[in-house]
């Protein structure tokens, strides 16, 4: 992505951010999704092959909060 900003929208959640590094974010989401089995709410990430179903958006938002904080405040 070379530093280009891509919009990330999570359906049904307060969380809406702009992410710089989609590779790191995808890894973060891969780890999160692997922990979840019952899938009901869809998550679409623009600019990447990543398309999954997420059930607990609060946990996901916390996961993304931590990830974004590491990216911007590292």
C-alpha cells in the first residue's frame, strides 16, 4: 500500500478509523477471527483480499484500538 490510507468500516459498531498498514491489520484480524466460530456480522476491508465474518464487534474494536495505538504511537 506504500503509506496510502484506506478506509475501514465495521458494520454495526462505533468504530471507524483510517488505517495505514493493511498487512499488519490483516494479521491482527486473522488472529482475532481464528478465535471466533459463530459468524454473523460481516466485515469488509477495502483494498485487500481480506473478507470475513465477525460476531463480537466489541472485542474486535478493542483489538483494533490496540493495533492502531501501536501503529500511531510506536
